């Protein structure tokens, strides 16, 4: 394989074709990685060679210059071939978008990070889903910075990641504490990976625990702070960029399941399957529209506020719940063959169960939407 060269603006078809190429590399190894809970390394090797991991880096910094909407296209396509590869790369891609967002706002370190992704193959992981707004990792002040101590779970791509975007609490956990956000090299002294990933689905993401044991973090590496227990600051920015791409990855898994179910039904005779196929693909289409419309609403440079969060999380909620519903329909349509462990539908059934666990969960999203609706209507009544 050769690295993809961009001589003119990246097209949607370019993006889709590149993602499909990566999917074709990943697909033959899916069953093995799922069985053994091993990392999708073949896909990552190909992605490094072909530039898929620098998809969201601006072209002027050596990347492919994909827009957020094009990342939706790419991650859905990749997810239809390999759910684990799509979800794992989602963590890297959304952090890349966060750096693009920070660069636009003059963050002095953002351009350097993006250049390292493009030129050095830097791979970014996150612990954002581990302890969310209330981190259990402790930051202790020392000369020149802080010592981080604690454990982070759900660190996708742990075997190959270069740096992890993480957080730690400064002071006793509670309303008066401050949370620090920083990028920590996984090669730093005191960092170790514990292979804990043994789960229902998405087993090829190798989302192991990362343990910090007196890890020194220089003060200048602190990207931002926020109040303990609040979805604000760097975590809010991360959540806004994460939601649409994650939704697309799970939608891709469901699309792959729907396509496999139709292939099985064609081989066995349709026998009333046409309507079920129509329902699956109609649901997928509307969920895709939701993600695309959410991005159109917030724009490529979203505000870091609750309104943007509500928009993208509402779309993500719809995508992951519809992905689960579509995959269930696919199993019904395929019938008995889907019940075998060797069936990609059996794996898809398990993989899409991961979607609702990512913050914000579907229920937490409804709480957010409902609370904002009450606030808006109450303000309107008082005006």
C-alpha cells in the first residue's frame, strides 16, 4: 500500500473509498480478534501506511483535510466492515478534531500535535469514558508540575497509542476540587497498561486499563481545567466532537449487519423479507440524516456550550439506539444462521450493545434535552 496523496480537496468518494480499503484489510481478521480479544493491528498497520489516521489533520499540516461530515462517511463505512477498527479509530479522530478546534483558537501546542499526527504517526487515546466528570485519579502538586496516580479504564487502542488524553483531580474530590486535563505519553515513567479487556463486544479495540503510578506531568502540559463534577471546559469540547463520529461507527456496524442479512435472505429465498429490509434501511437512513443534520447545525467550528452538546448528543442517541434496533431486525431476517458464533451477525449483535454505554448515555441525553426544554419554556413564561 502507498500513502494517499492529496492534490486537490478531498471528496466524499475519496473518503469512502479509503475507508472501504481499510475495512477490506480488517475484515478477514475480525473473527480472530473477537475470539481472542486481541487488537485490530492489521487495520492499524494499513491505516498508518495509507494515511487514514491523519484523515482529520488539515491539509496544510500534512493531513488529508477531511471535514467532520466526511469523518462520518468514513467511520460508517469502516464500521460496516469492522466495528472494532471503527470504534478504536473514533477515539483518535475525535481527539484530532479537538486539536483542530484548539488551533483555531490559538492554542500554542495544537499545531505541533497535529504535525506529529501527520509526520510522526502519533496516535491519540482517551480515558474520557472512564470516570467522566468525577475522575478518581489524583494530581499532587510538585515542583514544575504534578504527579498523577490512579487507574483509567476503557482506553481504546492502548497497545499502539502514543499519548492518552486524561484527567486528574486536584484536591479532595468534591465541589471545591479542580480537575486538570492533560495529554500523557504512554511511554512516560510510571505508566503501565494492564490487559483487562474481556467484554461482550468490541473486543478488538483492546480497551485495556492504563495505570498511573507517580507519573510526572509538567505544568505546561495541562491543557485546561474545570470544576469537579461538571461537564465543562476541555471535557465539554471533547464530548461535542466525539458524539457524531461515535454514532457513525455504530451505525456502520448496523449497516454491515443489515447488508449481511439481505445477502442471507437472497440465498435462502426472500419469503416476506422485503418489508423487513425496507425497515432496516429506512432506519439507517434517518439515523444518518440525524448525524449529518446535527453537524450542519453546530458547524465545523462548534461552540463549546450546552446547546451544541444537546444537538450532537441527541443525534448520537438516535444513531446508537437505531443501530441496536436495526441489528436485532437483521438477526430476525437472517434467521438461524445468525445464531452461530461464526456469523458476522452474531458479532454485530454484541458490538452494537456498546453504543449506549458511551457518555452521554441515552437516558442522560434525554435528561439533558428535558432539562433544557423546561428551562427554555420557564424563561419564556416569565418574560
